[in-house]
C-alpha cells in the first residue's frame, strides 16, 4: 500500500467525479450551466452511499430510491449547499448530518414536498442500486457507518479507475492489470519473478513498476481527499481513516492495512 506522504499533484483532468469544494461554490449559482453540472457531479458521486444508508435504515429498494430523490430535492429546494463551508470541515460529514436530519423528519419533508409540488432536477443512476446493495455484508453496521464505508470504497474504486485510464492511454494496459493486485496483496520475490517472465522484464523492473503504481495511487487518493476537507492538515488523518474503513470492510489484505 502507498505511504501517507503527500506527493506532487498529478494531472488536473480528473476522470471521475469526486466532490470538489469548487463544485459546491458553482452549485450555489442557481440557473447557471456550471451549477447544473456541479450538482450532477455531486449527486452522481454520493447517491449510492445515500441509497445504502437508507436501505440499512430498513427501507425497500423502491422506497430508498424515492427517499434518495427526495433528499436531493430537499438539498436543492432548501439550498443546503449554500451553508456548506469548507472551513467547517469535511463535506461528507456535512452531507451525512443533513441526511440524518432529513430521514429523522421524513414524514414532515414528504408532506412539504407534496404541498410544494416540486420536481427532482438531477439524474441518478439508480438502476444498479439494488444490484450493489445485495453485495453489501450482512452485519450490524449502522447506516452511518455503511455510508462512510461506501464513500471510502467508492473513492478507492474510482482511484483504480483513474489509474487504469492513465496506464491504458500509455499502452501499459497489460502491465496495469498484472500489477493491480499488488496495490493490496502481500507480495514476495516469487510473485515478481513470475510476472517478469510473463512481461519480459527483470524482477527489479517489476519491483520499480509496482512502486510507481502504488505511488501514483497514493497521489490520486491524496489529491481527491484534499478536495473534500476543510484544510490541508486534515488530509493525513482522512487517509488513515479511509484505510481503516477499507480494512474493516475486508476490502483489502493486511498489506493495504499496514
């Protein structure tokens, strides 16, 4: 697993939507194209953790989809993004607090929505919600913990996707696919020797390539975390927290947790 040291930021043309505080600023500008795009980025990033939270509260698939849509309607209608302030900390914590309040007062908000006749203005890829949720572990994890777990796992998956895109653009798709497991798996010299033979490389070159992959993964995760926290001092702690969530979720081997 990559170390926690902060690296030089990578390409600015990020290939996946992760909450960015500039998106929140844009989302406050009602009526602008930038605001519409920002809202859709925010919603596409967070809809599944929100859906999973609501399912863990005991709601059915259909009801969870409706409540998720209702929550986003609530966020837009009440302009809650206008009260999101980077200096107050992590955006996901702000969002989770808003979600807790919304679900606790669901009946009141549903009645208000019916009276107001509002419509949902965002697209949610909700068809795969149930398909993903049935893969969640059956345990006593609270809805709040499940929300945090899904946020961390999605960030991890998105980081892998960006790495994949970068390596494929460079014509290194086979190298990426063979080295990807080493982001989390325990490795020894025998593992590298097998891949070296397969890719016509030396074991030392495979070791170097693996270290570069881990370093780039670390850069991507660190850069994206920095977009969601209040200040740079919170990045290291947030990285540690994400690793803890990944390890607790059994989403990685001991090497990733070390």
